[in-house]
């Protein structure tokens, strides 16, 4: 039995662009949130502890944004492979 793979390359390409855009936005927003909180008019050890926690959180968020971006590149590679293989059948 033959396994068939169907891929709508146009809609998948659009999704890849959205993945990259979203990853960039999330990364930037994580930095923005940290920067704004660091500038708040709040002094003392509670703020320092909070900023430490927020830094860990925003770092984790940015790592996930990077992973989303990488998944976009992996998906683009899948499209390229799919197109290369499908062209060999149409020749």
C-alpha cells in the first residue's frame, strides 16, 4: 500500500510566515514587559525578587519563541522536500 502525503503549500507557507511573525512579536514583548517593570517606581528587595522571577519567566518565553521560529524553518524545509519529490512524479 502506498502512503500519500498531501500538502497545501500556499496555506502552509502563510502559516510559516505567521509563526515567524508571532515568534518575533512574543520575543519583543517579553523584553518590553521586563523593561517596563524594571522602570516602575518601586524600591526594595521585593522588587528585586520579582524582577528575578520575571527575568526567568521572560527568558523561558523567549526560548519558546525561538522554538516556534525554528519550527517555522523546519516546516519550510518540509515544503521544499515535498515540492522536490512531487516534481519528480510530474516529470
